[in-house]
C-alpha cells in the first residue's frame, strides 16, 4: 500500500525501560541494529499497526507498555534503488513513518523475539537513548535522529538521575541541528551513560546470554545490557 508519492505507511517504535534506556534489536543474521518497525496494513490506523508490530517483533502485548508520545507528522526516508526489487522501481520510493515512544511496564522476561515464525531480530539489548547511528543502515539515520529528537522531551527523568538531552559531543548524531533546537530539546552532555554503570543490576529473559555488541568497544559494551536468543 503506497501513497501517491510512492511512500509506504509505516510505524517505528522506541521502547524505554525503567532506566530510560531504549530497546535496540539486531536484525537477524546481520550486524545491523535498529528499532522495531513495520508497515501499516490496509484498514489499520498507526496505533493498531504499532501494537501488532510490537507483538510480532518483540513479543509484547498492550498491557506490557504505556504509550508516552508519538511524532506529530510522518517522517520520511527514501530507499536507494539497489535495495528495491527491480519490479518495484519507479513506483516505490521509501517509507513514511509515525514513531511511538513506549514505556515498558512489564519485565525484561516478557520480551520474546520468537513470538512469530518470522522473527526480525536474533538479539537485543538496552542502549543509551542516543543510539549509535553508525550501526544503522545509512538511509535511515536521518529519520532516527528526527524521531529521537522530537520524542526526547517526553522521556521520563526518574529522580532527575538520567538526562536524555542531546550530547554536543555525540558523534553519532549527524549534526545539522540548530543551537536553538538543542536548547529546546534540553541540551546537555550527561546522557544516559550513567544509567549503564558497571554493577547496575539487570535481568536476562529465560535462555538469554550476555554478549557485548561487536560494533562497540569493550568499555562501551560493559555499560550496556545485551540479550541474545
């Protein structure tokens, strides 16, 4: 289902844990990491599609999450021709997405990457809010930056311990944000790094193992939880 400009309606999901870290999934049999996302089927509204994709890709049900916010309008990205089936070229241009910010009110063990026979991810982890965009396929990075920036103001700051405001030194953000935009979003340089201090407690779901993200250095890996099925 394409709009008249060749964009397929889609939803993206930013899922937070109680420490305001985000769910980060590794695409099955690849080394790329991303947020859950998926197409809106005919007859669905964006929220219905979001809950369906949340279950299909992450195994969560509506009672496991609280909806905190969504983007005001569609965010679009174009897909390079080399990633488009030959018979779809000239018709399909890319995705237009509504992004949702969700709070996990369940537990880590409620997540299930094998909820369907066609899993999208083979590993997952909790990551700092400003995720490393250099492990995201390049043509999606701009949309990720826009979604994270727009929704950052709705992220809970429990006990004022964690700050999700953009880090001026964050090399993963592509730049181009005006100084005023950073101030409006609440610019700072603390980030969520403190949320992943060594020794912080976390729970692994049944059958999961801990393995640092191969795309990060040892120090960064020690600050994040990685879960693999």
